[in-house]
């Protein structure tokens, strides 16, 4: 027994003191030992100042922890604990500085359930290391230096539930090492040096639920490696760049969480009930077939683009993380099936543009993170359908102005614009968001680290800043001096030719500067004459008056803003508008129609930025003007309230862009031509009766045309009717046979009969991938060449074919080739039951529904097949 452990015993029996052990060569002199007893636990620590207290050793101790006390090789804990007169059965034991397990537990540990030997110096686990602890349920050997395990290292631990071997130096595992661990539920093998594992490695793990295999050096992994773990629910795997077989988890119906790191998943995954999938730093080609996934995370995988069908049929997904890739573009229909998505993470990509339609399917979206991209604008109606959106993160992009349209989202709580290129806050644009009207708004806007210029260009905003103090934080905190300077630049009618009854405000002093002409709410029926000499820019505010038309301002090139809402204006004439107009607000007037002249003005003036038309009683008529207005409005992004513009149809108000006008006009068109159609129908009936006898023969010939051609070709007659040889004279093969390897028996039978002419006395030249593909050539290239060099492509359509990715690739290529040549080069041979046609791939479903195919059980099968092949002269 070591002197240090004797010292521990003395500590426990009499308290902790400093003993002089200079006469004992095993322990240095003045070794300090402390012990702490609490409830049923005792902690013994070597090498720290005595801070212990006396205790009653008659109490039962069930948990022992030994810290920084070296145990000599071959010395066990049992004798020392017996000398300490520790009563009761030890259930949990923890120690460090252990170098060997040999003889560590001899007696007194029969009830031990939890053994924690984490971060020791153990190098090997011998066969009888745990023979004296048969009731062990949790064993933690993580962060040691174990280099090898024996097949029977854990054979006595039949009650084991948790085993942690992570952070060691294991390179191999003996087959059957866990065959006695029938109750094991959690196994950590991560952070080792394992190069290979097989299904025999996991033999016996019938109850295993959690398996961690990350950070190893696997060279290869087979499809059946986890076959002996039927109850597996969660697995972490990776850091070896190996190819993950598509069906590796196909039979694990309980598997709900897969975490993959630095692997190759280019073939996708076939997992039935998977709910969480994390893929990091891996090669990803497709993630289809995961219909029940709720949480999907693909990071640092250098994805540049995504196909619009990437998330097809994944309606259960509520969280999608595609951050830290290299995405540059997102297809409009990418998220069309993600109706329940709540959290979308797209940060740290290379997105420069966002389509206005990309997010329209995300009706339940609550949070989106687009930070660390290259965005400069957000389309006005990008989130028009995301009524539950609460958080938008646009930090670290390239915005030069605030996307004010986002502030119109009712439930938005957080808008992060930190670290962009925004230099000012536009008061007029901010006012259109109505945040001034809602003093209890919970919206928080972060503009930190933007190059804001708190000068007179923000004068109006600074004056009203108090009304939105709860929205903007830390914005222009030191603006009192600026406000005083800007206030001195306010001019009245005696300084500038300000019209009577109006107020004028000058923003810049040099060269006349920017003038704001305030005539709102003055009861005006006519706008006073405006003198704009020596003025570089003028804003006209004539809201809340009694005007019936806009003033004639065509020659006033200095006027850039007109605010004329809440008047009685009935029409907008382009002759009344200045040439450099940027903002036009004629909302809440009495405008019933939009003239063609104004529409031309709208299309040809690129200076226009904002137009407000809502609140007018538009009469949407079935005319070219209305159709032109809708077309121009859809194209013109500066129409800020486009979604709110309504028109009257049949004495009822409807949104302009909901398509009701088009349907209404279409219905009227049908109604107006109903009588004409009736007369035409009567004439057609007469003509039909006169021609019915002559048509019967033609109909019968047309109906049985296919059988007639088949019979003629089978009897080598009238080949002039069906010959196509000249068109395909350069083709090498008569047909390319596309089939799944699981249908090879049927395919071989077909090939033999066609090549030997057993059924039609004709021999055909066929291309078969197993025989004709060039070794070493890319599969995709081989498929393309086979289709190009064949007169027909025979698709052996079966349930196996539908499941085969390469077979489906062959079909898609042949189908596209057929469309390009505008000739039917596909021959579909249906073998067996292929299930519900509506659940097939969109392309093949459409083809099967609209084209005829040959049933393998058809009595005319061989005649139809021979006829469908390219007609060659015999």
C-alpha cells in the first residue's frame, strides 16, 4: 500500500493535517492532503492546503472522488478504503492520475455503478480489468492514451448503459468487442484514430441509441456497417472525407438525428424518419428524400448553387441553416414546399441579389438571417406574405439606405442593419412606414457601425427623433449643435419668393440650395405661382387641400418631390409633371383612371423613385389602358404601395394585382361571344351530319393506325409508310437499353431476343452500359454518348428503375434529347407494378400520362416493341 494512501486514511480518520513523510521514499516530505465529506460523498485531494474538518466515519459513504493522488501500478483501492473504515457500498467512484487498471478493483466494489476515469494516463484495458465490478452501468475512459483493447475487455460489464472511449489513440477495434453489452445505450468512440469498422464491430449492441464516431481516420465504410444497431436514434460521424453510401441508414426506422462532418454525401441519404440532419464541411450534391426532416443544417460545404427541387416535398421542415457556404443565387421556387419553415439562416454567403418571389412561400417565417452577404437592396414586397416575421438580420452587407419597406411588416421586432454603408435617415421615407403613428412599437433598428452623417441632410429626422426614440438606439447622440445650425437656415417669405400662405424651408445655403415649399392644409383650390430661380432642388407639399388637378409644372425642372395626397384630384396628366420628378404622392384622391400618357411618362422617366396611388377609387375596365397599367405597375418597383392599390369591379373593391380583373374581363369576353358561338355550333352540327359517313372510314383507320402499322411492319409490307432510316443513317445503335441492375434478368432476355432476331426475324444492334461503356470515362458522358448514338432509348420502367438515380438520369437525358429533336425517341416498357403514378418524378409522371407505353405482359408485346424501334430496310 502506498504511503500517500496511508496518509489519506489518517486524514479521513483524524481530519487533514500536514505529515512529515521524509522517511518514506514513496512520498515527498510535507505532502498536503485535504478531504471533504458531504452527505454520502467524500472527496480526497492531494497537494493542496488543509481545509478539511472532522467527520463521523460511521456515516455511509456511496461516492468517492480522488484528485491528484498518484496510484502505483498494481495497487488497488479496496484495501485502502477498508482501512478508512468507509461504510456502505460505493456506487460512484472517480479518480485521476491512474496509469494502469491492473488489480485496481479487487473487492468492495460489487455495487459500483458509475466509474469515471476521465483524463488519466491509461494505455491499455486488460481482459480482467473490470471483472470485480459486474454491476457497472456507466464507464468513462475518455481522454486517456489507450492504444488497444482486448476482445474481452468489457465482457464482464453486462449491465453497462454508457461507455465513453473518446479522445484516445485507438486505431482498431476487435470484432465482437461489444457482444456482451446488450444493454448499452450510449457509445462514444470519437476523437480516436480508427481507420475501419465493420458490422461485426457492433455485434450485440441491440439497445444502442447514441453513437459518436466523429474525428477518426476512416478510409472506407460499408453500407451494412450499422446493421447490428437496430435501435439507433442518433449518430455523429465524419472527419474522414469518405463517401457515405446512400442507403447506409435505410433500415434504421428509429434514426432521428444525423450529424456528418467532412464527408462526401454526393449520393444523398435514404432515411425514413430523420428529423435532424447536420452536414458540415462536406461535399453535398443532393438532399432529396428526407420528407420528415424538421431541422436541416448544411454549413461550410462550399455550395455555390441549389436546384429549385432541392427541398421538394419537405413540408415538415421548421429550421433551415445554409450559412457559411458560397451561395450566389437562390431560385425563385427553392422554398415552395417549406410552408412551415420558421427559421432561415443564410448568413456568410455571397448573395448579391434577392428575388422578390423567393420568400413568398414562407408564410410562417419568424426569423431570417442574411448577414455577411453582398446585398444592396431588398425588393419592396419580398416579405409581403411573411406575416409572422419578427426578426431580420441584414448586418455586414452593402446597404446604402434603410430598406424602409421592411418597417411595414406588422410583427417585426428586430431589424439589424449594423455595419453597412448607410449615411443618413430619410425623414420623408421614414414617415411612410407609419412608425410615427405607433408610439408603442416594439421594433428595434440597429444602425451601429454605419457612416451616418448627422448634419442638415437629417434635419427633419433629428427634429422628430423623439417620436421614434424606442426604434433607433444610439443614433446621432450628439446632435444639439447640429440642430441649432440647421435651424438658422430656415427661411421665410421675405428671404425667398415664398408664395403667400405657404412656408418655405431651405436646407442648403449655397446657390439657392434645396427648398421645401410647405402649403399643406391651407384650403387651396389652386397652387400659387412658384418662382424657382436659383434653386437646385424643390419639394412641393400641397397635401390636405381642395385641389382638383395637379399644377402645371412641366417647365419647373427644379421640382423633384410632389406630395399631393388628400385632395380631389381626378386624373394625372403627364403634361403637368416636371421632368426631374423623383417622388409623387397622389394617394387618397379621386382618381378613377390612369391615362396612357401618364403610363408612358412612368415607363420613360428613370428618375422616379417613389409613387403612391393607394386610396383612389380606380375603375378597372376591360380596356387596353387597364391592362397596360397593370403590366407597367408590376414592372415598376418604385410603386411603393402596389399591394394596397385597389380598383372597383362590379361595385366592389378588390386588390389590383390579385388577378380578379383579368378573370372578370375574360368572363365578359365569353359572354359577349356566346351568341356567335351558338350560331357557329349549329353550322358545325349540319356539317358534321353531312360528313359523318365519309368520316367513319377515316376514324376507324386512325383508331387502329398503330395496329395496322405494326402488322405491316411485322409482315415486311409498305415499309415506305414507316421508314426512318435516312434520318438516322449516322446512328451506331438501333437502341440504348436503360434499366436498373435489379431488372437485369428481364433486360438480358430482351437483349438476347432482339439481337438474335428470335421473335421478328430481325436483328437489332443494341447499346448496353455493362458492355459498351468505356472504362474510366465519366458515367454522365457515357450516358450522353449512348443516347446520342442510338436511334431509340428503351426504358425498362419498374419500381427498381424509379429508385435508381443513374437510371433516372438516363431517362431525363433521353427525354431532353427527344424534346430538342422534336421526335419521339423514347420507348417505355412497363414491368410490374410501379405504384401510384402521381407520386412519380414530375417528368416521368407527365410522360407516362401523356404518351403510350408497352406492357411487358401484353400479348402483342414483341410486335409492338419491334415496330416502335427505328424502321430499318431489311
